[in-house]
């Protein structure tokens, strides 16, 4: 008896999207067997700091649970701790530049306000990105230190090329390699990133209780907070109110006895403020980036308790390489200015489905305003794996096409919704209204 050929699948990128697809394909062997390999450019799991927070919503969590085996699901509480009743509000508050709340909708109204049809009762739960990566990576034989630089298509399949000169053969190649995906750049060179003209600077910081108390006093206990400036600048913070010291597996090296909390901080401002000749910032020197951010905050924001708290938060961002020792990081992610960008997968009509497909940010990077990026990546992994597991092994391209048709429509809506909201917030009060994009 002749056995059916086991399709070889290569996944590039061990982020949340690539890892959930790996689990979904490997754990359904009784349905269909795939020979799956996952390649990652980082040299190991602790190579790069993976970030403090991401928001997960109900559709994202449902898809994640569809992808992973129960042994991994049992570890999810490490990455997604339960909300603390009466202490944490897993929703958003939007305030003016003084911290006065403009709105803080009850959870059930959030989906209508933000037109997030897919969210069910709660918009999001704030989760730990670094620990989610740890949970998802357990037991996965990631090939580390393998930076993909492109691929070659033949009649039989795909040869994937790596920077170290090696190559690997597969029947299906999945680019889950993030916003700068070399797989996307080769498959769809015409699919360009959309640049907002907005600079974003992000930091992950442990915040001492005294400063956290001041932030909460001005701005409340919503775990996602935005403060809107009048001149097109805005802040975005994500945190949990679980002190770092209470967590047994945290590697926090703080010497003080004061409680600390994890906080993800972002400041967005018009890119033109970087373009004057007087601006001398070295993106390889975090201290100069942080000083620049603080200068802009002082210039654009009024003197107020909210502004003081913001400046205090930026003072906690690591400025030098040696300072990283004082932070609960495995590795250090230098603070740099970046232009806010996204990718709308429906912005081209030349997308052809073939043996090479894309997943997550590689296909549809979106700004973080509604926290939909990771949730879409999990949904992609769920839907692509279902299509491959349920389709004919003889011809997997119709399965990929089915996935891509759904993925492009779903994620494009979220990209554009997030873009419209971010551009609106980045428009100085009194300027021309941002038109629908
Ligand atoms: C280090 C990091 C920190 C982040 N922090 C946050 C955060 O705090 N909050 C938030 O909302 N979002 C954050 N994001 C983005 C968010 O996680 C993603 O939007 C989302 O999870 C989509 O996941 P993804 O798997 O599609 O892509 P990603 O999470 O970007 O993962 C892509 C993976 O592919 C690897 N890769 C890239 N190029 C190559 C290559 N050529 N060859 C091999 N491997 C490659 C990358 O190293 C990465 O591991 C972060 C992303 C990264 C990479």
C-alpha cells in the first residue's frame, strides 16, 4: 500500500502567530499529519526582550485555545492572570492632557463605541507578552539563529534560504515573520507599509507604587489609558495592578522594598517635530531619545500633575546598557523612535494564493490602539490550520486561498479601523478633520 506523502510546512518566525500555527498543525495528527519546522532569526528564547503587555480579546483567546494542546493551555494563567476584582478595570480610559477623564465606557459599551463588532462582553484582558511567548514556546523545537532571506519556487515546492547560507525544502511556506517580513517583500513587493507621519517611542518599565498611585489618582484604574494632547500628541499606557514582587517567577532585580508594577508606555507625536535642524537625537543612544521625548512633552503639554507623572514615567526608562541590570528584563530592548506604520492586505488586488502564505503582522501589521494585532494573528493560525487540516493533501493551495480570502477581509477591517482612530488622535485640535481612509 502506498502511503500519502506528508506535506512539509515551514514557518518563519517564532512569534505568537507562528507558534500557535505550529501547535495547531502538530497537535491534530489524528486528522492529518504535517511535517512542520519553525525557524527564528533570534539566537535563542532569551535573545530579545519580548515586551510586557498585549491585550487579548475573546475571539483571539478562543482561537488561541483552538490551536494549543491542553498541556500548554494549563500554563496560560502565567501569562494571562485573572483580573483583580474591584482593583483593576480591564478597559480603556481616554483623558484630556490634564488627565481629566473624557470617557471610560463600561466594558459592554466598548464594542459599540469602538465599532469592534467581534469583541464579546469585554474588550480585552491585559496579558504579559513575554510570558505568553514562554508558554507558547515550551517543547517547540525552534530552529534558532536562522534568519530567512528569501525563497526560491520550483515545480516541486519551495526552497527557503537563510542568511547562514543554508536552505530547506518545503511544500508550504508560511511567513509569520513580523512587519518587516522578507517573505512578504518577495511574495508581494507591491504590498507596502502605510506610514502615518507619526513618531512612536515605546518603553517597558517597572513603576514604583508611589508613582503608580499618582497615575491612578489622576487617571483612574483602567488598565489601558490614553491621554490626548491638543497638538496631535498622545500617550498610551498598558499595565496590570499585580505587584512584580508578588510574582514568584519574575526576575525583578529591584533593590528597594517598594512594590513595583509592570507598565508599557508609549508616546506618539507628529513626525515633523523630529524634522527640524535643531533636533539632535541619536536613536542608538536611548538617553538622547528619552531626553527628546521629555522635551516634546514639556513643549506640548501644560504644567500639571498628569504631565509630571508622564515625565516621571519616562525617567524610569533604561537609558544606558548597564542600567538594564536594574530592570526585570532578560535582555534589553533599546528605546528608539519609530514611525507608526501598518499594512492593509486589501490595498492591492494582485494577491495570488500559492504555496507561500503570510500570517500575523507579516500580512497585516496594525497599530496598537485597539490591541487587535495579536488577536488577529491567533485567528489567522486557527483558520489557516483548520483549512489545511480539513483540505485535500493532494492540493493544499485551495486551502490557502480559503484562509487568505477570510484573513484579508477580517484583518483589513481592523487595520483601517485602528488607522482611522490613530490618525484622528494625531490630528491637532482645530486642524482639518481626518477623512476616512
Ligand atoms: C520583540 C517584540 C515585542 C513586542 N511587544 C509588543 C507589545 O508590547 N505590545 C503589543 O501590542 N505588541 C507587541 N509586539 C507586536 C505584537 O506582538 C505582534 O503584533 C503580534 O503579536 C503579531 O505576532 P506575529 O507572530 O505575527 O509577529 P511578531 O510578534 O512580530 O513575531 C515575528 C517573529 O518573526 C521573527 N522574524 C522576523 N524576521 C525574521 C526572519 N527574516 N527570519 C526568521 N525569523 C524572523 C521575529 O524575530 C519574531 O520572533 C511585539 C513584537 C515583537 C517582535
